[in-house]
């Protein structure tokens, strides 16, 4: 058997595209030995999911042997050379299962998966951050994404990451701000509070603190404090 054909057979076996016993018979090897590689791939797929969507897996009770995980593997066997991409289809998979009436998936769970995956995508955003010396005034972080869900998923994920896991909250519109921190380059997210959204508008329109305070009929001090807080978390970059 040529090397390319051998690689195709192994690919089909370890990524659950064909039965192990069938491929083992073609290759003339022990099915038990071939099954070891399949289990390794399955474990790595679960690692990809649990490292990128941990809150979603916990919320929906998804484990390596759960029915929903098995359904995901069957619907989306890993086909890329790099296993980290194995988690990419998961939010969409959950949305499809929800639409199909799967009682093990919830609308909040889908929204949470979308937020966790978006956060991972921000981490991969190649947009360069400006050099501090080139800034003439405050600018918005160029990696900023503003996302909205009909659920307070940002508040829930914040609590989850702090070890405070509670009940699924009631539906409520919430904006979430995602961006890379300028100092470390690590991804982060914050709930879009009125103060943060006001600062985004102010900086986007190039307004001074005084002009923004007049426009918003506010005192100068709280506007200046809101801007300072935005700079501190990396939402705004300032010289």
C-alpha cells in the first residue's frame, strides 16, 4: 500500500470516519492497537472543547462520554491537521441541536458557547495594537468587538470565572465588550455598562472629557473617572 493510501486509511480510522475494525482489516493490524489512536483523538477533541468552552460544558453537563459529546463527534469529526480547530463547530452544533428540539441544549447554553468561542477568536485576532509613542490622544482598542445577546451571558461568565456559579439568569439584553489587553495581549471581556458605552462613544467621536460631560449633561469628574477606568482595563489606549 502506498504511503498516501496508508495515511488516508489511518485518517479515517483515528478520526472516526470509518469503523476501526474495517480499517484494521484493510491494513492487516490489530484493531485494539488502532483503537488506541482513536481514543487519543477523542480525548484531544474533548480537551479542545474543555479548554475553550469550559463554562458551556459545565452548564450543559457535557462530559467525554455524554450523548451530546458523542453526537458532536459524529456530526463534526476533526478533519483539520490541528486539533485546536476541533472546537470551532461546537457553537453552531449546539444551535442546530436546539433548533431540532434537543432538550439537553438551552438557548442560554448556545449564547454562552458563542461568547466563549468569540473570546478565543479575539485571542487570535492579528490586528496590531498601536505604539504608545504614536498616540496623539485616546483611541479605542483596535481589537474591540461589541457583541449582544438576549441573555446576560457576560455577567454569568464573569461569575463562573470567579468561582461563583449560580442559576441560569432570566432573559435580559446585554452587550459584551471583547478585546486583547494591550500589555499582555491576552483576551478579555467586560459587560457593556452605561459608563463604558459612554466612553466608547466619547472616544469614537473624538470628544474631550469636558465636551462629553456637556453632551451627556454630566459632571466632568465622573466622565474623567470613566475614561481612566477604560484606559486601565485596556478598552481605551491613551498616551
